[in-house]
C-alpha cells in the first residue's frame, strides 16, 4: 500500500509539473504574439548613427514620436541628427489628444522636417467617432505625409470581423476627408495573421514594425512604405529611447507620397 501511495503521489506531481509547463508556455506565446516579440532580435539601445550604418542600403530615415518622448529639443535634434521625416502621434481613440502633439507638430514644420500624424486606434471604441476625432484635431497641409492608422491590439468586445470592418470604416472616412489614401501601421504578426489575407486592405500603404535589422519586411509585403526597425534609438535632442524607421525608397519617392494641393 505504501508503495502504491508513493506512485500516486509521484504521478500527481508529474501531472502538476506538466500543467505548470504548459500554462507557462501558453502565456509566453500569448504575450509574444501581442507584442510581436518573435521578430525582435535585440532590445539594446543604440545611437542613431549606428543604426544608419547597419542599414546603409537605405537612405531615407526618420522617427516617430509621442508624449512619451516628453520635451524634444527640436533645434538640437535637427542640427545634430539628419532625420528626413517624423511621424507624430496626434490622438488615441475617440477622446485622447497626445499632450505633445501641438508642440511637436508645429516644431517639425518650423524646423523643416517632413511631418505626418498618426491615430492610435482603440479596438473597443466606435470607429466613426475615432475618425471624426482625428479629423477634428489634425489639419494636414500641403507637403505633409498621409494620415496613419495605428492598430496594435485585438478587441475584447467584438469579433475579428467587426474589428476589421471598423478599421476599414476609419480608413474610408479619413481618406474621403483629406483626399489621400491613409497609411496602415501595425506589427509584423498582426499584419501577417490578420490583415494580409484580406484584399480589402491591399490598397493601403503599410508601415511595418519589425525589430530585426538583419532583414526587412519584404517577405510579408514587398511594397511596404515604412519599416520601424527599433524602438531603442538614441538621438541628440531626445531624452531616452525613440522609434527609428526607414522609408522604402529614395527621398524623391517620399516627396511623391506627400499631400498635394
């Protein structure tokens, strides 16, 4: 009997260990997919010049910023670092204006940097309300980049079909207002698993977040427009890390993307 009890305890222990391992694996897979971490090779902060040297086959570099970069010294940034463009967070959802948007928006213009504005999409909020809120707060001018829709999360309250319909609704409303096709930003896994197979999204230029400077997003979409290859860039004029991007083309190609009269 004693031997049999030890066997049962041993079997229970094995089952419990297996359960813990499976649970831990599931959690890791979940968070890896949400953050797109499968593509991230390095999280080390590096100087802007180091990244540019590592990606010397590209010639047009830029950054994207928000209130999380706090107060940017735009004069120092543009004097010390050669950035060809900046994409600035304008709003989030239906009611949040980025606290640094106005300052960053005007400062980019004053310092003669090609600028664009992006909307952080909240998947659990009404898409029409979000589109109208972006339009209310962003006045694009000739020479600005197309508006950008940033989608990074799945909805907790609606189906995937409804989420995609909401994204398409936002894109349609914004395109009709500004008269230019918006850009769609998301991370590698989200685009490949959720959007790339839906032909309704094929008309929209894609900005891909994929943190792997040893490759590029060609294998997901050859005609990608922007590639955010790190969120660990260090530039003079900005305290802390900032996202760094390349444009898939020459500077004259970027000019062709900008808003016309």
